[in-house]
């Protein structure tokens, strides 16, 4: 079974160094980047299926060359076999629709075409949650490709490669109080909910997990040997339909991310200073009592 995880780099908001151009577009090349946190949940789902059923796992991302490090991090976490980066200037400043067109085209170019595609719930920068479902829709628009089932808010999955089916538990409308079980045919797109938890019930699964971790450590050190980069020409994409030109979304404005004060008032107290420590205890005691 071939599984693909969609992943993305997002600004490292902890650094407070997020750069925008004069039109309000994020300048990713000038902004510290980390893997989107929700994508790590998708990675765990893909790893679960690789441990249970074998096969190969690929990671795919669209972004600038610096996203290679994001893919490398993902390779370590999901023990991926290969990496794909969709990258050139024509793809830059894409909204979720233009991104989905590009990603869906990249998925269709993979050989073999994946039976399972897993995406995170939403990104920390856009917060839309559109890319996974929209990528599935773009896939359906290609008459030469088979339909791909879509399951969102998945908190548990179980794939039967022989039967070509997927069973999943999912939150109903994102409500943790209501869970439903659904079944879908492969190929499928699964959007994992942040509540997703992998399951390794058998001892054989846990041993396989350990073996995969050891195998991947060496592979991740030479990740460039397993990385394929495609530009818009490689994907036969018209620049008018991708990147900024292919994005119907208009950014009305961008609010800067506030930075924490560079200096804070603090009182230094040594543990050996009995009077000073006593004063601290007296000051904090009312809060400990709920006052």
C-alpha cells in the first residue's frame, strides 16, 4: 500500500519574526519555519498504517526550497521512504485553491498512485482547513483519475488493503461528544482530527515500529537521495491557474503578531535568603488558596 502525507511549513510564531511584503503576502523565505503542528498528527496516522500493513510512505509538500528541512523532519517522524517537494516561483503566494490544484497534480504524478492520502486538520498560518478537502475535489475534476473518498475529523482509522476499504471513527461536526464510524472505499483522503491517537495493539506492531525507527535514522541523514523536486513545468501546470495568479482569495489586511516585552520586572531571591523566600511565600499564599 502506498500512503502519502501532505505536510507544510508554517511560520515559527515563537520567534516573532514573520515577514510580509507590501501586498500582505507572507514572505516565507524570510520567515523562520517549522512543520505545521497538525501535520504531525497526520504523520502518526500514516505511520500506524505502515506498521500494520507495510508498504511505502511518501511525504509531499508545496513551498520554497527551505521546506526540505520540514520534509526531513517528517521523514524522521513517520519513517518515510521518499519525499516530494513542489517548488518554484510560479507556485508562490498561492491560496488554498491554487495550492490544492498543484498538490492534486503532484499526487497524480506519483507512481504508484497512493491508495491513502493523509492531511492535517488545518494549518497554523491559514486556519482554513480547506486544503485536504479541496485537493480531493481537484482530484475528482480529472476524469482520468479514480474517485477518491473523503473522511474528515478522523480520530481512528483501520485500512484493509486486500478489501480496498477504510474504516474510521470520526467526530461529528468536530464535537468530541459525538462519534460515528464510517466505511469508505480506497483510494481515500483522510483528514485527521487533533484528537487522533494511533493504536498498536499487537506485540508484532510494536517490534515493527522499533525496526522502522532504526532503518529511518540512516535514511534521514541522506534525505537528499530520497527527495524529488518538481516545478510547474514538470507537473505541466499553467502558471495562470496556480500561485498568486490562480488564487481568487484577496488579502484585505494583515495584523502584525505582537511580541512579548523584551524586559520584565523580576525580583531575584536566593534559596539561602530565608527572609526573602519568606516574603515570596507570603505574597503567593493568597493565590494558592484561590483568593
